C-alpha cells in the first residue's frame, strides 16, 4: 500500500468521525430545544368530547 492510499483511507475515516460528531451534536441540540419548548407550554385544558353530553334532536 502506498502512502497516498493510506492517507486517503485515514482522511475518509476522519471525515466520517467528524460527520457523526456534528450529527450527534445537532441531534442533542434539537432534543434540548424540543424539551425546553414542551416545558414552557402552558397546561392545555382537556378537549371536550365532540358528541358526549351534547343534545341530539331525533325526529320520528
């Protein structure tokens, strides 16, 4: 194996490692942002059931 092919292989390995590191950091940042967003949301009241308790007019 010549020197340039060894260096090319090492460069590909380094690029892959850096790419995985960047993706991991981006995922962590997005997860933290989503968690913070959910924590600051006000408590939502439960939605009313669409038909339960409503009066229904039935004509014979």
